[in-house]
C-alpha cells in the first residue's frame, strides 16, 4: 500500500513538467516559420568570345543570378551540355572546350537553365561566340567546288533561296522602348561598422551599380548587383522589369 502511494506521488510531481514540455513544443510548432519557395532569376549571361571555333578552342561562360542554384548550358552544334560552377554567391562560370565532333557556328544559340528546387529559369546568350574584328572563313557547309571553281549545292534537291517578291514590303526597324546604353559601371562601398575593417569586411560591403540611358527618351536608370554583372560602358542593353540583358546583336 505504501509503495503504491509513493508511485502516485512521483507521477503527480512529474506531471507539471510533462505538461510544460508539451506546451513549449506546441508553442514552438506554432511560431516556427514556414519555408518559402525561392524563384530563381538570371540577371546576366556572357561569353568570352574567341577568334576561331577550331578544335581545342575554349569558350568561357559567366552567368549571374540567384545563389545556390544549378546551372546548365546547351549549345547548338555541341556534343554535350556544360555545367557551370558557382565560383561566388550568384556567379557561375564554366569553360567548354571544342572537340572534333562539335559543329559550332559563330551564331550558335546558347541556352542557359537555372534550377533551384522545383523552380527553374531560362535565358539565351545575347552574344556571338566569335569576335567581330576577326574575319571568318566562308561557310562551305552543304557545298562542293565544281570544275570551273564555282560553288554548287551538294545536297540533292538543294536550291538557292528564291528572290524577294515585288510585293514584299521592306523591313522597318521597330520602336524599342526598352533599349538603352550602359553609361557607367561603378563599385559602390557600403557602410562598415568597424573603424579599421579587414579587407574581407570591406569587400563584403561592396556592390555594383550599372547606370543606363534609354535610347527613346534619354531617361537614366541605375541597377545594382551584389556581384560583378559583366557589363561595360557602351554596351547596348535592354531593361525589362528591372532585369538587364545584352542586345542580341552584340
């Protein structure tokens, strides 16, 4: 009888602690923040142009956007895709070495896909792969040299494109309201609490400011980036919903 009464006393003494732990757990469960899904954004996409698309040539790509994502490039005419490594938060880099099975052209389309969880973003490179100041050899794909030295179509049934019809209207340049030119790229230093900061602290407070002037009304807009976006003064760009991208013909 004494043993039973002692056990009841121990249980009764421990009960407030159990109730307190349960109440604390419920409070933590109610106040724990819910995870949010981050939508990835590609802010810039560049390539270091080469003189020739010969075997062994290296195409170095840089992409700027949301940090912590996975970035893959697909190049028209390439034998494989290219994975970009995140060298700094939000900055991804990678180099594609042209092989003997690749069939790249100066205007090959390069598509980037950024994945973060179940979300993804895509962008196309707005540059050519070769430098504009280097003359390129003629494109002889699909052609043979005849006996008299003239080029003829090699594929059966291949014909030159028909001449434009007389009723065809000439193309007119579209009125572009989002086109602009980069006026300057600045490194802006933020406030540092420590009066004698370390070099790493100074770098952490830096960000980049790109100022552009619109072609149509000469408005000026400044866009800021945590990392170097890769633009330079004189670049022709477009501004869509606060996102800067190079003109396709650059």
